[in-house]
């Protein structure tokens, strides 16, 4: 299974990515082995996970989420579907 996810960084920003294992990826981000963006914004917390059928679907969903406004991302994290 593949997943699209969002992390809340220590500075309050949101980071979006995709993975096959959200918990492993969260540990990597918090260990400084994740994305360059999150390295200086640790610790990060997993605030949103969406299951996707394929890698391609997860990558497409990631692209879509990255193009949402901050307000739209916050609404999604709060449980409002986007």
C-alpha cells in the first residue's frame, strides 16, 4: 500500500509527501534523514495520512495537496475533505 501524508513541523508549517510506510517515514524525518525541508524544522508530527492504491495515485495526490492553500491544508487536517 502507498500513502500520501502531511507532517506538522515545529514552526507550524505543513510538509506533504508520499511513502509506503508512514511511521517509518516519520521516524526518518525526525532523525534528520527525511526531506531537506523538515531537517531544520524538527520535531515533526504526522497529522494526516491518506491510503492510495498505487504509487502513481499517491504521487498524484501529493502533487494535488502541495498545491492547496495553507487554509485548505488546515481544513483537510481538521477532517474536512478536499
